[in-house]
């Protein structure tokens, strides 16, 4: 009896997780569709705040710091839009300015 209850609970947890993943994928696909129409308005050299005002909040971000040739450090950021969709848009920033943009 206990194994049946545990098995049912595990199935329920898997079902809820799958439904939530589906919602996240739908959200990311909607984000990707929205960003596709705005992508041409983002330019190399723009600030993070300018990009956010055009594209909105990214779905995913990562940040790290690297040493530069002058002995200082550079802050590197990557913003992703539509992470779980078929069209993912990625922006790289160095010290708060767009240095690369790509569609994957």
C-alpha cells in the first residue's frame, strides 16, 4: 500500500514538473517572438538600460569578471531571450555595453 501511495506521489510530482516546464517553454517562445520583431533596434555599443528599454527583461543572464590587458578587470554579461524556444537571442555586454549579438 505504501509503495502505491509513493508511486502515485512521484507520478503527480513528475506531471506538475512537466506542466511547469511546458508553461516556461511557452513563455520563452512568446518572448522569442516578441524579441524577433525588435532585434534590429539593438546595436553594438548600446547600454544595458537602452537594451532593456527596447527588449525588456531577459529570460536568463550570466555575469563574470575577467582581467584585461591594462591590469584592470572587465565585467562580462550575457543576456538570453527565448532560452527554451527554438529561436534564442543572445547579447554579450562588456562593462555595460553591447559587444556581440546573435540568434541561435
